[in-house]
C-alpha cells in the first residue's frame, strides 16, 4: 500500500508568516490528494481537494500544489484561528491513507 | 446541501457487539462512497475502510480488515460500522465521511465509542 509522509510533524510560526507543510506519497497518486484542518475537539474540515482546488468557504490564504508524489499546503499569512492539526489524504484508490498530521502553533 | 448524520455515543463492555450508523441526506448519493475513520484519544486520523452505495463493494485498510464490518443499506442511504466483540482498545471517536465526486469527504459529527468494564 502507498504510504503518506507529512513533514514537519509540528511547527511554530508568527502571525502573518508564510507556512508550508509537505506531504509525500511513496508512489505516484496523480492529483488525488486532499488536505484537512482539524481543530481540537472538532470534526476535520476539508480545505483542498484534487491537490489544488480550494473547497468552498475556505479562506484564500490556503493553497495547495503538487502532483505525483510531492505535495504542499501553504498558508500565505498565518492567522490565530489557523492553529490546528493538518492532515493530507490520498484519494486515488483504497486505502485512502492519511498522513501523520502536522500541528501548527503560534509563536 | 449534503448532510451526514451519525448515531449517538456508545458505552459498551469488552466482548459486547456494536453497530453504529451514518446517514446521508440532501443529495442523490448514487456513485458515492461511505467511509469510516478512527481517531483514538490524542492521535491522528486512521482510514478504516469504505463501502460503495450502489453495489455495496467494500474496501478495508489492512489494519482493520477482519476487525470490523462495514455495510450499507442503499434504500435509506445509511452505512454501518460493526464490531462483533469490542475491546478496550476500540475506544475512539469514529467519523463517517461520504465521498461525492469531486468532494472526497462530507463528514459526520463523529460517534464516540467507549469500551470499559
């Protein structure tokens, strides 16, 4: 099965900083990648699908890129409400494996 | 508007059986997959498996194959996650996520399962 590796596992940045999270698939998955944001005690929220399509209602400071094996989620200007854990997920074929998650905190 | 509603929290004893549910509404779920995700306390998201509404084709993560059963009742657009004999280690939040192309997941509110003697 294809493994999904996210890095870093955690990061701390200042408000207004540009933040980048990387997700790497052990084999190519074309653009079948989604990104989720999960705040403590809350249901995961879909941010990006198809590697780069912003889900309706998601702020434009979030963007996704990549295809094949390497993908990135970028927050162009980190806001206090972005404190959360972010997960990538492959969606091309079963199993739809998640990455281990990246915890984002404010410095 | 797509809505995904899961059954309520459960408190069970080790060895008991359990079936939790996930109902989709507000959309034609033809060609949709209903998936299940486990989140143990303080841990990440784990994809368990999914079932295709149209023909009940079911796929499991190797980790969960043989440990749970996923099924669906197309007539009421409801999927199920079932255990025959619960263990304390099954204590977790279980999420249902419905894939309606191109959206990979409309998520339910989660079902807390607690297994304790």
